[in-house]
C-alpha cells in the first residue's frame, strides 16, 4: 500500500506543479493584487480586484506583499508547494493527535483526493495553512504545553478560527486564549500601521458584509447558504436566523469542551472545526478541509463505515452534480435534490450529532493517560 500511495502522491505533486505553472488561480491572483493594493495606497476594500472584492483581513493582504513583487507564475508555484507542505504537516499533526501509526504518504495521498483539499489548490486558497496552524496549537494543548500563537495568526488571517479561542476558554486554558488574542491583536496592529485606511474600512464596514460574496451559490454549504437557496433569496432569511448559528455554536462548543475535559483533544478539535463551519454565514466547499481531522477521529474510534461514508461524500462531492449556477432547480425545496445539494452541511451536522451521542457510550480517558494517544474504549466498527 505504501509503495502504491507513494506513486500516487508523486503523480499528485506533479499535477500540482504543472497546474500551478499553467493556470492562474483566481483567489491567489486576488491575494497578490491585495498585497499590492495595501502598500500602494489603493482602496483595498473600495475597488474590485480581478472583478472580485477582496474579503479577507488587511493582515492577509499584508502577508502577500512579497508575492506582489514576484512574477505571477513563480509566486503561484511557491504558494502551491507551500500549501502542499502545510497540508502534509496538518496530516502529520492529525495522526499524532489521534495516536495512529499510518504512513504519512498514504494519508496525504488519500487527503488530496478530498474535494475541499484539491479545490483549495484549484483556487490557490489559504485554507491548508489555517488548518496546519490551528492543529499545531491544539496538539500543543493536548500535550499540556503553552499554545495560542498559531490560532491567533490564523484568526488574524481569516476570522473563523476565533472559535478555537472560545474552546480554550471553556476548557480553562485561559493563558492560551490570552496568547491567541494577543497574537491576533499584534497582527492586526501591524496591518493597521501598514495601511490605516484599509484597516478602518475593513473593521468598521466590510468584515460583516455578506453582500460582497454570492451567498446563494451552491458552494456555500453553511445553514445560511442552504436557507437562502431554499427560500429563493437572501431577503427571505430574516432576523430569526440568528437563533440557528447561536444554537449550533452552543451545542457544538459544549460537546467539544466535554470531549476536551475527558482528555480527548483530537475529538474536541475536529468538533470545533466543524462547528465553526456551521456557524459561519459563508462556508465555501473549499473551507471544509476540517473533514481531515474529523475523519482521523472517526477512524481512531473504529467508526470505519461512518468514516468511509463521509470520505465518499467529500471525494465525490455530489453537491456539484445538482443544478447550480443559477439553474431554477437550485432554488426552493426539492425532496431529492436539496439534501444532495447541501451534502457537506448535512455531513457536518451528522458528525456533531455522532460525537454527541458517543459522549454517552465512550468512557472518559484514564487518569494520567496521554490525551493524544487515547483510544475510544467502545468502538462501533459497524459504523
């Protein structure tokens, strides 16, 4: 298996290199233009870049200033190979947290087949760096070591990792939460010093404005995106919707905190990542790279059929098989189409429910045991 996986991974790496040279990935192009805009005085959030709005933080734009000076092809190739390295690091960390002795080459090769992962490469997105930063910090928390810097940097790049600060607080790792918050503040202050006008525009007006992105687009696999499609237009989703992410957030964070208090930080990490996707109004298909630690937890617990089902959903990605791009059947409720069109969302909800149920069937970790090597005492290999 390892030899076959090595050959597959070599082919995948070759494809990434060729793709990086031949294709101008849209999101990476926007990142580069954002890096140029934040230093040349242009209105980062008032003018479109490559016919799209820059929706990330000023700190994210500041990080791309070195890339703005490189030839586009060279910058793209460096970025994609760095993304690959970040993904390998994230897989290695997930394996260590789960205490699984599986060849890394097998995990990386299998992971690259997941649609959110290869979609990230297709767009030149930042998701794999965020995954690696957060997992590294949560692994340190599992080992009882100081953490928070990685989560703080990830939050300064894209706000959704802030949910991990809440988990740190709920699990009484207050110093780590303070470290993450301070790191976020320092990164944000650096961006402010580089371009105060852009920072004011973002934090006062832009960061909560969902009108700059296509909320109803099928790639948005959040509850808000699903309801917008079902109810035909964003205007139909009223203020009552606020109760949904609050309910999911309270439920998911509670389940995550309970697993962490049992010493099971891998489960707490995967649950928190999924919860973050479900409470955000925008969770594009490529944001769902958090399926990687979720699968690691399911396999560790011997939930093989459940893991295989979720892996199949995220490899086959049947949401793209349904009518989209403005097709009339993309909107409204259709008993057969709607569940398939929102399969990532349903998989995320199912994972949270599964882990909540396991709280009642899985004994707590033994005192003194290493949290990241904890095994579920009760497996359900039947899935």
